[in-house]
């Protein structure tokens, strides 16, 4: 990750609509994600089994985002992730799932 994301804090980043968005799995972000997509340990298990849905991936990333420009909607955020492909999202997902399991 570049200088924007702080790996010591468990941060990762993703490029959306030409903007670098820092994702940080804070307590509040993970609680919000869990409220939408269910228990986080089950999410990790689905990811490990290759059964994580695209909607779950977008929801996790969306809730973990820092400051996203107001012009970028959740639908645009999801579309941009799809355009980049899952291969580009996988390293970011790995960082977030690692933080969910390890905590900091």
C-alpha cells in the first residue's frame, strides 16, 4: 500500500473513480458491516471457502472506508470494484480479514 494507508493501523487502500480511498477496519466500521452482512467470523469462513459474495465484499469495503468523496455513491463504489476485477480487490480483502482475525 502507499503512504496513504497505514499498515500499522491495519489500513489498506483502493482506487475508486480516480480517488485513493483508505479502508480501516475500526470497531465502528466492523460493527456496521456486521449489522449488514452478519457475523464477521462467518464472513471470514465464507471468504476462506471461496464463498464470499460480491455484495458482502462491497459492504465490508464500504463500511471500512474513511473519507470517500460525496460524489461517489455506494453503487459507483461497487461498480468500480467490479471494473478493477476481483484480483485487484483480493489483497485489500486479505488485509481487512487479517485485521478481523488478529485485531489491533
